[in-house]
């Protein structure tokens, strides 16, 4: 089963500031909870571009570390970009990052489609903890963005 997450944030910043921040892969560190031990291994040494491969280690659960390989598959500067998992803990991961200027500032939108591996075991894991874990990660992200751009 393909699952979907959809988060919107409003930030009091302009589009140029937002794009400069989000298009720098190194800034993902500041948006990831510390207990996930997120570490970029390669591919983040330049601004984001279509076809860019970023490799990192992450611990989504205690005592479990995995390598995650992401491709930045689509970039429309100052509008949106897409990251897709090429190797990692999900059977499928497609994450759209969308930016829209509003009268109040900037609206960011995250739309994630994902699927867990292992059939019914993956579905059980989703219900038991993965869905909540992803919600906590995106809630953390929204809180951090508000702190960074207050």
C-alpha cells in the first residue's frame, strides 16, 4: 500500500531566502532529530541539481542504522524539487518540496508518497510505529523551521 503525508508550513521569509536554505543539502542536518544520528556521507558538496545523488546514514530506530541513497530527481528553481530514495529503508519514497509566496510570507509544502517493504509485516510496522515516527519527524521539521526563520 502506498501511503501519503502532506504538510504545509508558513514561514516569515522571502522565496530567495527559503530557496537558498532548502537547496543546500547540508541544511538537512538541522531539520533532522538528533536521535536519528543523521550523517551525510557524500553528494552534498554543491547546491542542489537534478540527478544529484546524496548518500547518508540514519538511525530511524534505536540500534538500527541504515544507508539511505537519495536522488534529487527534479528541480524547478524557487518552485519545487523532488527527492527519491534509490536505496534505503523504504520500498518506495517520493518526496515533493513545493514553495509558494503568499501575502503572509512563504508557504512550504511537503508531499511524500511512500511504501514499506515486507508486505503485511511492513503494513503492521506502519500502523504500530512508522506512521507516528514520520509524523514526529515532520513536526520536528516544522518546529525547527519556525525557530530558524523567526
